[in-house]
C-alpha cells in the first residue's frame, strides 16, 4: 500500500552522504520515506511544497544530549528558580504546555528540537535499572525519534568478567544488557572512577592504570574489554566514551591515553572539549588548551570520532553519570548538589553552573570547543554538541553554526572574552570557515554515519523523510534557529517554529545477537545483589510504542 | 481537669491494614478512634482503659477513647493517635506556605468527660 | 477475610501462580511476591508483610457499580460526560491524589490538568512535599536501595517508623541483607533510631535517641556543628534536644567512622513544625558528611507510587507537585497551588480526586470546601471521599487487576504483574475517556 506522494520541489539540496552539495533537486516522499522520482511523467504528487530558493537538508541529529530519565528529571525538579524567568511554552489546542530553562520538560523538549529542525536525539547516559523510566519519558517527548546509551563503564558484572578474564561472558552480558534496556549503545563514563567514588570519600581513579579496589581492574582494561565486545557484537555505534578526569587541568594526557587504549578499535570520545586541558593542580595560571595536540592524534587515527561539548556563556545545569565530577563541581561552584549512586551500575551528579565570559577558565573552555571544530580536518569525524545541558542548551546550536561559518563574528566574540585566551589557545589564529555542506555533515550526515543509522542523515532513496527546510540568511544563526518547514517521516510537523502536527516519534534501539547461555549466570548474580527481581528488570515490548530495532551488522 | 499535651498522629500497622480492609470496617474505625496515653499519665489523671476524653486543638475538638501506650513507647506529656478522620479534625488548614498543614506535634488540651 | 495457607504440595489446577508480583501498598514496592490466585481471590501472598497481605487479600472483585452520579448508579459513559462538564466548566478546577495509581494513569491525569487549565497536585504535598522543597534548596546525596543493602554500615532512621509503615525495609534493603561489602548482614551494620517516641522500630535499633518533640531541626544542627568540630554547651544542648551532648558526639563519631552512612527520614520531620527546614537540615548534614566519608539520605516515601507521581508531574510540567496551569503554562508554588491550601482557602470550584481520601485526611476547612463543590472521585474502595463525590468511579486496583508502572521510593521503576481481572475499568481507562471529552469541550469553547 502506498500512501500519497509528496514532492518537495526545487529546493537547494544539501545531502553530503550522496554527494549533493547545494544543487537544485526535487525530493519525492511516500510512506514516510524518500522514494525515487516516478518514471512515469504523468504521475502527479498529491501534494507539492515549493522549496525554490530554500535550503533543504536532512533533519538534524543530536547524538549526545541529556533529555530524559532519572538524572534529567531530578534536574527539572531541582531547578524551579530558572523556569519562572524562562520562555513559557504555552498550551495550544493540540500541544501540551511545558517549561524551559536549561532542562526543559518532556513535551517542550520535543517541540523545541523539532522547531529547530532536529528530528532525532540520543540521551547519552542511562543506568539500565532506570531504562523503563526513559522509555516512559520518551513516550511523552513528541516530534523526534530518540534513543539512549546504556551506562556500562562501572558495571559490576562487566568489571568481574574482566577481572576473571572472561571476554566471552562480557560480550554476552553486554548483548543481554542492551537488549534488556532496549538501549542503543554502550556508554562508558569515567570507567572505574564511579565505583571508587562509591567506596571512598571523594574517591576517583586518576589515570588509565589506577586499580579499582575489590574488582582489581583498571580503566584501560574496562575500555579495551568493552571496545572488543562491542566490535564482536557488531553494534551500530560501538562505544561512547566519557573519559576519566573530565574537567581537570592537565587531563589531556588521560584523554590521549584513552584514545591509545582503543588500540585501533572503533570508539567515540564525547564532549572532548572537557577533556583537552593542559596545566596542573587546578592552578588557573597554568590552565591552557591542548586541543591541537589531541586533534593531531584524531586526524591520524580514523578509528576515533568525537563530539565537542561546546561551552556557551550563561547559566545552565551540569548533569553527569560521573558521580565524583558532580562532587568536584559542587565544591567549585558552592552550589546545591545532587548525587545518586545506582546499585551495580552507575553514579550521577547534578549542580547548577554558570559560564562567565570574564572567567579565564570558562573563556578557554569556550575557545577549546571551537578549536576542536576547526582543527579536526575530516568533518565526518567531528559532531556538533553542547552536551546539553552541560556546556549549554541544545537551543544554542544555531549560534554555534554562526561561530563556525562566520570568522568575523567569531573574532568579534573572541574580543569580549577573557583576553588571556589569545595566549592560551590558538583560536585567534584559526581562520577556517565552515561551508553549509560541512555544517550539514557535523549536524546530521556525520552523526548518522557514526551512529550506524543508514536511513538517517541523508536524502537518498529509502531514507526516513526527516527533512528541514531553511530560508537562507546572511546571519546563519537566524537561518538555523527558525526553519521554514520541518518534515518528520513525511509529515509536516513544524512551520516557522509552530507545531502543526505533534507526531509521536519512534524509539531506536538495538537487539544484538548474544549467547543466551549466559543468562543463568546473570540471574544468579542478579538475585544476589540487586534490590529488584531479575524477572522485573528487562523492559518489555509493551513499553515500546513506535519503535525500530536497528540491525547489528557490518 | 484539663491539661496540655503534644499529640503525634502517625501510621500504625492496623491502620495500614484497615485501609485495605475498608475504611468503614470496624477494625479500621476502632484503630483510628483510639488515643494512646503514656501509662504514667493514665495513672496520674486516673484515666481508665476505654474512657472517653475530649481533645481540643487550636482548630477543632474531638471525643475519643483512651488506651495506655505499650511499655515505654510514649513518654509522659505525649499522646499518640493513628492517622484518620479524628486526627485530621484537630489539624489546621494553614500550611504556612508549605502545602503541608502541621500534622504532627500538635498542641492539644485533654479533658475528661463527665 | 479468608486466607488459606496451604502447606501441601500437590499443585491445584485451579490455582494460578503469579511470580515476582509487585506490592504497591507502600513505598518499598516489593517486587518479589509470589501470588496464588483462585477464583479471583488471592489466597496466598508469599513474602508479603502484614500490610502487603492485607493489601492482596482485601481487593476482591465486587458488585459495586462502576459509576455513581450523586449516589445513583450510572454508566461509565454518563459518568465521564458529567465529569467532563464539571471540569471543563470550572474556573479553578483542581486534580489531586495520584499516588496510588499507575504512571500510565498519572500521565493522562496531568494532561487533563493541562487541557482544563487547572491545578495538579499529588499527595506528595502532604507527605514529603517539604522534603522536595528542601531538595530544591540544597540538593540531595542519595542512592538506590540496593546500594544501602550492599554498602550501608551505619543506618539512621529519623522520624520514621518502618516497623509499622514499611515492614520489609529492614529485611529487604536496610538492615538484614548480606551485601557485597557487608558479608555478615546485620552484624556488619549499626542501626540508630531517632524519634520522639519509642516506636516499634526501636527494637530493631542498636541505639535509640529519644528527642523532645518539635526539636528535630535543633538536633540536626547540633550534629552539623559537631561535624565541623565546634564546641557546644552540654547543658543547653541536652535541655534543648532532650538528649545529652555526649550521645550526639558519640553518634557523630560513628557517622565519621562509617564507610557508607545512611539517614532514612520520615514524616516525623516533614509534618512537624519546621517542615521543609527539618528536611533541609537532614539533607545539609548528609552533604556535609561527604567531606569525611560517604553518606546518603533518603526520604521514606509512603504510598506505592507517590514517587512515580513526582516523576510524572516533573517530566510533564517541570515541577514536582503544586502545579498551576491556569495561565496556559506550568507554575509552581507550594502553599499557593497545593491542595490543602486551595481547598482550605475556598479557592477551588471543582475537583477530581484520584486514589486519595481528602475527606478523611484533610483539615476541616478543606473538607468543608470539597463538600461544597462538585467533584469527581476515582477509587477501588469506598471511602468518605467517594461517598460524597458528585461522580464516583469504582476502578480496578493497580497491581492486582491492572498492569502498569510504579516507582519505588528510590525512583526505580518497577512493572506490575496483575493477578486477576476486575469488572471495573482502570484509572487509566476512565481518565483516557475523560481526557478525550475534556479536549473536545475545551476546543469547542475556543472556537465558540
């Protein structure tokens, strides 16, 4: 059965995956997907959208944000003070009301992503024990497709399997866990460090070879063990890594060691900006950028991809699965602090923060993020992110686009930040400007490829008809913050920021093939240490509304 | 006689079970209609087991049967009653901007009836 | 109540077994209950506590009408129509309760609150609402219950009486379990109880500190001072708190020596003078303690899914309770939009009460107001609130008759495994019908 044909006519199309760089093309849509133009010239579309003079791109993909689940929801509860003064999201006849601030409510999250031309987003840090919660929130997050990464870097079963040198058991467990949570990819947050935090006051690991007590494993072993298992499970997105020592001066050596620990296996280092610092001992006088040194390594190692974690000036909320980091930040900012440890699995830290352009540290963080975009030569391996809301809101993406496409404006902003940035980073020397095609890569085509989403991030035949149509403008922030039209799975969902049809969106997850023989061992271990029953742990089909299993294949 | 006490309404197992059994069952009703008094206060005030007293708070007044608290569960000067219709009648409507009326630690005057 | 506890082994073919069912009576949300079901009766609830057994054994199917309008039997459709008219026509409608139903139903209820521009509030506001406000002030250092089971070597209960309100907390989570780092279970832990009366929980404690009523705040600040090493005047501390300074110092020494300390606090703090300031003192003390060792705090939540209600209201509106939607977007203000207040001040002009009994639990002023306005009640049981409702729906019992999700007191989401069908509709079904109708009525108003 073919639904009605929908034609987007005469737009200037950017589709880097298929080598289309600003050419005038027609797009044909049926059943929510891109289809070939009918060969029969008498076939007329039921509907035509005249896109002449407009820029047509695939829908945006945010591959690293925090938008659902226990940590995000706690942050919503924790920060009433910012909502009262934030933009109001009003109820309409078909859409729910909501609240903004750094941590928007679920409905508002869906509407705002879609309003900005983003049609897919992945939450980056979910303890699998709370997976059910995420699926419930996803069901109340309309307009976008979504998925999440499962926290595994401090998982007891995994650390035990590494300790006992049982790679097959690790692999099977990882397959089971991703399936049980209906998650998308394994996520490592401060491998080993969160477990030490649970054991000791102010505890953490400090290098790749620190030993995690009781489990007798090191971060390096955890990274390597999971990288190998992910590869053998053929996960579409191998491994998402939040390295050790986030935010600490001098942490760039840890980051470099983490890249080396992959030993050529595929890995994505996330919010790399927060991991690219020189200097030592929290001394502001020595804090500096090591983006160049790290970017050189990335440029010569195609197994590695990154997203930036751009810092934007203003107030926001820090939220992380890195428990000791939350403690560190709350002491730095003297703010209210939430911390929660999840049994067998993970940690969590939340604290309000403010990035000030007069602060040397914050200004450098801002500059280092931009250095990363400008220093990675291959745009297919660097992805736009603010690590929403950690570096700033996802709502800042249009502003980042302008910073990357407009060198003059970038240098104007650079003049307003702490002047020492010019000495401690090389941002002032970088004159690269992104093209529209490159922006299209780092905001949709690239993340789709890195995530292994073959039907997203491009406009070829068979792709999901997730399409954003912009009115060109010299000021790229203006162009990108308010798309003319946003189309989701062939449906017109947004016109000029107003929601027309609040479609539900689907959940993307994986179901890797694994050795089911491991389940008996998992069950024994589970019943011994978890506070809920094994039978009640896996997320069942009835929690999945619209959803799609992404294949694990080469 | 009349004397000032501090009243602590709270949960009990019987009251909790009574919610499931039904609020109009005798078991539930008898549990929430029983005021625990420390044995020393019972003796001092010459209160008999099951005797009805009047409790008056700033907001309301109830009549309720007394029973001696077990062992040393209650210190003298403190009264206990299971949450329910009666305890709520002694609670004020003002929440002092918190949403929560003061529901424990209420000042009450206890009077013998008749 | 008939409970057949069979010890013989021959399987009864008419017996249905539901393994790892979830008890939703209290915030412990035990998910390890094995139910035996016969003829729509639960005849055995293995591992359930006294409250859980009473919960499982007393929710039979019954012949009460699905719906009553002004006390007269009515169809669900008529009930929904009348309810929708009441809510859509009101100037200041309020929705309240929600802590004893599934998240699926809660989500619809909050949606209704949005469409009608009303107030959404849950029983949190008269339970640990003050702790929620304290959390907004200072944050919270906490963990899932399994962390306590595996690591907690000093367990302090403050103003809570789990022996009567959460009977399996000791055995399942906090005192008895043999944990990963506590191989000897209870022997590896020290338990302290702080309360104004020597409750039944005192038997489980190694140390009982009986403080003066309404002095929790002062006692907690004594500990905060001792944590900092400040010198305090022994005579005034004992006079103020009712406990000698030496006992407080001993407790602080233990807290600092503990590897993983825990304070589990109850409504002894939130319902007493000081309220959110009492909770804030606990949360601040526990935060302070993390400069010396690992320490966590956790409110002992009462109702089976009150934690789910907090979560749902928060993810949909951004605020945990006491939310007003009358201006077309969510606003939050405890004391203003909380139900004890909107009723007692005579502001609400219509209400929908879901799985809660304000006619028994609220102040007289609030009850008087509720009795004077049209309101809708949904409850599996007959209560003073359902009896006086304009429209009363008899609904299926969550967890016994209906599937769905509940959140344990530590925010862990747990699925329900129903035992048998109910002749009554679920809260979710009634609310979904009501939401559709309310949206229609509101859309008509907009057009008209």
